[in-house]
C-alpha cells in the first residue's frame, strides 16, 4: 500500500525530480545496513538453514546422486574388461563374443538406469530449490510488510523491488542446483579418482598434478566475481529505482509537464551503459581461467599416452611384463574424461557460490531489519483496555524522525491533549508544523520518542498494533487505489463485504450514483493509482472504503485540500456523514471545513500553541485568528 513520507519531507520533495534529494539519505542508510551485514561464515550457515524444512527431499537427492555418480565410473571399468578379456583375450585367441555381448549389454543397462535416476534427481532438486527460493522471497516480503512506516519514508521503492526481484532471482540458480551439483560432482570426482588409482596410481599422479594450482586460481577469480556481482546488483537496484520513479503515473506526469523526458532517458541510458559494462565484465571474469582448465584437462589424455609409453618402455627395459595394458589406457582416459566435466562444474559452482554471497548478504540485510514498532510481550487487545473505546490522548509527547540527531529540534515537542469518544478534534497550523505526525502517532504508524500516546485509556505500547489499526480508519490527501476494480478496492477494507454493504457505504460517501454512471459500474477498473477517476471520486471511494471498515476512530489528513471547490463540498459532506458517532481527528488546511469541530488545536513548530472552539480562537486574536483572516 501507499506509505506517505513525513510531512516535511513530502512537501519538500514535490518540487524536485523523482528520486532527487533523498539519495544522500539512502546512501547513509545503505552504509548502515552494510555495516550490519552478516559475516561470510555465518552467512553460509544461514543459507544452509534455508534447506532444513526439506531434509527428507535432500536425503533422497543425496541417495540418487550417490547412486548415479558411483554408477558412472562402472562403464569405463567394464571397458577395460571389454578390451583385455573380450576383444583381445590372453593367448592370442579371437574375440569372446559371448562375454563381449554380456559386457556391452551391461554397459547399456547402466547408462539407461543412470539416465532414469538423473531425471528423477533433477525433478527433486528443482522442486526443493524453487521451494527454498519461494520461501526466501516470501520471508523477505513478510519482513518488509512488518516494517514501520519510517522505513519506507527513507527507502526507495525501487531498492525494495530490486531486493525482492533481482537479488532473490540472482540466487535462485545456486539454491536450485547447489545440493545436487556439489554432492553429485564431488562423488563423481572422488569415485573417478579412486577408479583411476585402482587402474594405475602413477598415471593418476600425472593426471592431477595441476589441480592445486587451478584451485588457488579459482579462489582468486571468485573474489573478483563477488565484487563485480555486488556492483552489478547495486546498478540493477538503481535502474529499478529509476524505472519505478519515472515510469509511474506520477513520475511520467512530472517529466512531461517539465519537459524532462530527454533528461530521464539520458539518466537511464547512463545507468544502463554502466550495467552493460558490469554484466560483460562479470560474464568474462573467469573465462580465461575456464579456458585454461579446459586446455589442461583436454591435454591430459595425450600426456597419459606419453607417460604410459615411458612406463611400458621402462618395464620392458627392466625385463618385466608391462602392468599397463591397452585396456588400462582406454579405461583410464575414459574415466579421466569423465573427471573433466564434474571438476569444471565444481569450480563453476564454487565461483557462483562466491559470486552469490554478495546477493545473499543483501537479502539477509533486509531479513535482519527490526521494525521500530513491535508488540510488547504482554500486549493486549484494545477491547481489553480500561478506557472507553474511541478515546485518544497525548501526554508530553516528543517525536523525532529516525535518523534525526538528538540535538536537532524535534518534530513534536511536549504535545498534550485528550479526545473523548465521539468528539471531533481538528489540528491546524503552518505547513510542516507537525499536524500529520500527530495523526500518524495516534494510529501508531510512528512511535513516540518520549511521552505517552494512549488509546482507549491505555498506552499504545501496551496494546497490540493490529487491534489499534483495526479500530482506526484513515483518509489522507494522497488517496491510494489499486489497479483493480472499484469493488476490489472497496473490499480491501472488508474482504467478505456483500454487494449490499458496498452500496450502503458508497451511498453514505456520495459516490454510489457516480459509480453506476460508469459503463462497468462497480466492476470499473480504476487504473494505476486510480488515475482514471477524478480527485473527488477517488476521495469518496476512499471514504466509502473506511465506512466499510466501520472504525470507531477516524483520522482525516487534509482529505479535501487538493480538491476544487465543488468537489470539496461534495467530499466534505461525505466526511461529515462518516464522522457521525466516531472520534475524529482532522488535519485541515481550509479552516472553513473544521469550524464546527468540538476542539481546535493550533500547532506551530511542533507545539500546541492554542486550543479552543472556532469562535474562542478567533476572539483570542492569536495564530488561528491570523490564519482565518488570511483565508477570509
């Protein structure tokens, strides 16, 4: 859902280009998150923990991998027997066709069984990997849903989208193939090495002499790829943010009315060029290494032939029968050939794991975030609070937005007031005085830095956040509607609402007849952020949505300030009807809309400087009287 920025920053940002003016704060927040990022050993422990719910599937995967990997070295060993016992048996006799047919049939049978097991293994590993990826994405989304409003006011939506999309998508391949690739290729390599040693340990030494050097080089390549991957994801995050900011309805409208399409295209193209360069560097990093590995491993058979020749010649010179036969050489090179692909696969997986650590670190940064507003261990429902439902109170409340220095002037400073059930209290004052902050504190969308905010006679910190929200309805000047039908937008407040309830709420909000005038009625799709509707229509649908929720406390944050005079009059009538019988807190710019409020609090520089009815405040000739005179 839409999450409005703090009032001061929201208004200050309206005159700038999308995304400008907050990058410094974003970078500072990013540095704070990077400093709290999990260390690498702990990181991989947490990654492995993601697989715990699927232990039985992992065991099955391991068994299948062990069978297929172990069975893979049997055909080369059978080939040795085919050569030495069936094709060229000792004594110079002709081929043993019976034994040859049996051995060839056994080789084909093993290949068929291995192929079937590999298909099964692929299905199991793909299922587990994608479930783990889905779990990770869901956990990240749930964590973000639980974060407080302040987090979203200081974090770009594009960055959040990048974590959910690019980062989780970037690690999905590792999660999907990690277990089967590591276990399967490791078993294949080990089994191949054992078989090679059984055939001839001297040739085995020749075959693996370069392995330690390749492992050391691979680690260095992995470090380079990890740094490039981190920079690539940061660039992707920036591109996502630019797209979200400039191609939203509000962003594209702003760029068009200021004729800044070329500038935004240039900004995107610049970051896109940076992304292309990083992707190319990432794709090419390690290619020379794998080329070297391929050359070395492909050259090993020729080296084996050479070494075999020397060993055979040496045995003959010493008067011994050679221990290396043609079958031994053929079987050895066949097994060594099988060693090439799993060894390269292991090295690639090792590189991918090193590369993905930057992505996992970014994901766990968000998973490790703690909401500023959480329920206390002994928190209770509003229904159990000692006071009357609908009463709201502030006692010496001080509030500073997160990240504000302790020496800076607080947004609210010593605010105290009380509202009885059914009363209407209005908050007026200059822009940026702290009026909207008071409303958000009443709904516990923010947490007071000092003092106490009470709801139904109880400190909100001793009540469950969900029960407070269930008893509060909010209508702001920035109405948010989903790209869905009118009925779906209304039922967001009450999913099980009947058509009759929708109609009753819309009649009360003065919007029912207007909805029926649309071709599709309540099934009309409102468009992105409701841009297919007028401002007054959107506000009245938002009011109907609140009426459908039927909360005892209503919070109105300049709900008519952006409307023309005619629309304001219609919407104000709907708001007056919605406020009947409810405790209502109103933030108003036009004083005429709150003249009948039970009490009006005048807010200036974070303090309540005047309180009273409209008549008393005008007679007092203070700040309220000056504001009223300016609007007369």
